[in-house]
């Protein structure tokens, strides 16, 4: 059973992901551009160390190339995530089929882990519209679909069930990480090796399910690209505290069922409340109120 602290905030979910997904990627381009400007300023001052200027100019050209790579990656990844969000996470229609499909997978998963008949019941309420302010000052109207979910299961499954529902709608490794973690690693990367930011961004942009199934290959790319003990220690701490519990959950049967049922990425579900009631034989009944979203 995975045990970790999960802070579900609406701002962490992909409601505005397709509009803000490029921010952290473009941040690297700005950091690299600042580095180029500093190099050019050093050259323009005509300092006595003239022998170093050709080297600095060569570094500037390399960094300019990295900026172009980062900008292109940002453009492509941003469009890719926007398309996934529009198709699966917050679609342009209600798409109740994928809502029902997710909870069918959830029921199959918990039944496979129990010697008793676990059950999942789902009620979908009447939708209503809400305005969502966007970063550019405009507003988008989303339809909210209230969901009431009742689950009877064993006590040992409670944490994993709630965590899997809270993970619904996330796409990439970077979605799981806190903003502070992302910025800290980007800043440390820029300080050690600005050209390595693209490698770090590739890790952040990795599909969360693919990463969970083979985390070693993704993590080794980072370990091979950097030598700073401080950066690698920060990276290792992030893996242990933020990502290890996630990939242990998705690397197991739950992730397999989501993938084989074509339920990844899943719809976004925001948990409004959760209540529990103890039953005989160490059983428990969970009562959850969730919200799914679609574009009006």
C-alpha cells in the first residue's frame, strides 16, 4: 500500500494546463538567454583576457542553439499536452463513457486485491457551468459534472483508492511535482550546466505512466547529465518523496488496467469530500463527492 501526502489543489490540475504547460519550459529559454547576454556583454567590454573571448563567443553560439531547441520542444510539448487535455482530461463534451470506464477499472482493480466482493457504485448528477479565469485575463466556461461514488472495500485499500482518484487527470512527471521543486531544480541546472536544462525538461515532460513503468531509464538520463552533488541530492530527494510512491502505485496492476482499458490519460476528477463508515470484518464504506469537467 502506498503512503504519501497528496495535496489536491485545483491549480495543480490540468484545467489550465494546456495554457500554462509551456511556462516552465520557456523559463529555461529565458535563463539561457540571460546567460548569452552576459557573455556578449563581457565580450563588448574588451577586457584584457582577449584570449578567452573566442571561447565565450563559441559558448554563446552553443547556448543560442540550446535556446532554439528549448523553444521548439516547448512548442511541441505544449501542443501535445493541449491535445491530450482536450481529448481525454477535460474534453469538449461530457464523454460519460470515459467516466464510467475509469470507475469500472477501479472496481476491477480493488476486486482483484480482495477475497470479498468489493463494490463501486456511481451516480452522475446534473451538470452546471462555471467560469474559469485564465492567465491571459480571459474566461472559459466549463461544465461541472457532479459525481457521487460509494465504495465498499477492505481498510488496506482505502489510501490507494483515494490516491488513484486524485491522480486522475495528471499527464506528466512535472504535473506531480510542486512548483517549488520544479523551480529549484531548474535554477540548480542553470547554475551547473545551462545546456542540460533540455534534459531536465525532457524528464519533467515524460508521460507519468511510462515513467512509472520504467523509472530507471528516465532517472539515469539525469544522473548521466550532471555531476553536482547538491543537484543530484536534490533530485534524489524529489524522487523519494514525490515520485516513488506515485510510480509504485501506477507500476502495479492499477496502471496496467488503465493502460489496457485505454483509460490513460483519464478524466480529471476533483475530490470535494470523502467520508468513511466502518463495517464488519474490517471492511469500510467510502462515500466520495467528486467533480468532472468538460468544455461547454
